[in-house]
């Protein structure tokens, strides 16, 4: 079964990963690989590296308008992606994915310098996602079991938008994917 999951992920990225990452200067695959690259550079556990790699898989599971300006509502890609991942991997991978958009909203509310670091595309989606969290939501988010991991994934997500950055190929993650895959 693990081989099926890795093949499924490789097929998804082969089909839609070369598309431009909405409003950014990298493709979807480049963004995923860069996010994982920064997780590896930080010495993250393998499960968290996989969460970083797969954090935006929800964007590839459902067709969205290619032009970010055409987005009039949040796509909830984190929910779609986390649900898909939870069927295939443990919560230590799917839960940071589920929470990574909330982590952006959390950081905007709790880190005074964070908003200034967001790309224009991330600022646009932040508005669609509800903007910075109010205090009550911050407290609720901090009670989530994987909130710290989600914040880490979010920070690597923000870094993973560098045109031309050389990273390991997607295939280099198939071993860890197979090891962490659930039996289906």
C-alpha cells in the first residue's frame, strides 16, 4: 500500500505540480520542494518534513482558477489536503497541514513583524481566509495539539518561494513517504 501512496503523490505532482503557484514566481512543485528543503535545513523530524512537502496538496486535488485575482472565496485547501493525507498518513503529517493556514492568521495576530514578510499573493489569500486571528481564536489555536508544528510549516511555506532555488527532487522523498504511509 505504501508504494501506492507514493505513486499517487508522484502522479498528482506530475500532472499539476508544474503549474505556477498562484501569484508566486515558482511552480507548485518547486514550492513544495522548497518548503521541505527549509524544513530539512532546520533539522525537522521526517514527519514534519513530509508535512512541509505536502502542505499544499489540497491545491492539486481540486482545480482552482490559475489567476489569483479570480479567487473570490477561500478554497480551504488545507482542509481538503489534510483530509486526503489523513487517509494515507498519521496525524503528525496531516494535522500540521490542516492547521497551516490558521498558523498564518495566528502569526499575523501574534508576531508584529510577520505580516510585512508575506508575499502579495499571501496577503490576498489572508483576506479570503479571515485575516489575523482575534484573541479568542488565538487562544483556541494554541490549544491545538499540532499548533507549533503548523507554525513551523507556515514559516517554511513563506520561505519556499525563491525562483531558481535548487532542492532535492520529489522522488527523494518517496522512502520517507512509504515509511510513514498507513496501510489501506
